[in-house]
């Protein structure tokens, strides 16, 4: 007698978790020796990304996904993993953070210099400076 075509949901989920837990070293090996250049592959998929993003926007996928979030599960995961996951993740990215801060620092230094040079004698001057600052800050990360 044949068994069911699909495992029951709880067994299926447990199998996925178990298989993933057992494949950590395979993941590391794969990350260190990818079949394709990941950056080149991502750039080659630019149009695909645009199309998928447009479809997701049209289908309101973001709002639908947010609506499915179970906050209790999120907090249970965070509490089970502990703060070390967060702090170790940041620490592991120290060089990236230094590089990005260095890039931003140069742009921000220029922006702050421009803002410092603007007049603030009148309310109109201060309004103009505030708007220039807002627009300048928005452009920093472009």
C-alpha cells in the first residue's frame, strides 16, 4: 500500500528544517565556490528584477506580505536566537561598514559645508536652508 503523495504539513516543515540544519557546511562551500559570478549574474538579471518588482507593486505584494507577518513568531525567533546573532552580524561586517561610512563621510562633509554657508538671518532663510538640507540629505545616498 502506497503512502500519501505529500507528507503532512508538520512533517514536511520538520524535514525542511532538519535538512537545512544539516547543510550548513555545504552552504559555506557553495558560497566560497559559486558556479557563476554572483555579481555578474545579478547585473545580467537587471531586467528580470525590474519586471518582478513592477509585478509585485501591481499586485500589492509588499502589503500582502506584511499582513502575513506573525509578530509573536518574530519575537519568539529573536528571543530564541538572542542578541548575539545581531551583534555578531554587525561585527562580521565591520570592513563594509567602515567603507560605507568613509564614502558617506566625504559626501556629508561637502553637504555640511554647503549648509553652513547658507544664511539664516530671516525665517525665509531658515526655511530655505531646511529645505536645501532635506534635498541634500536625500541625494547623499544616490
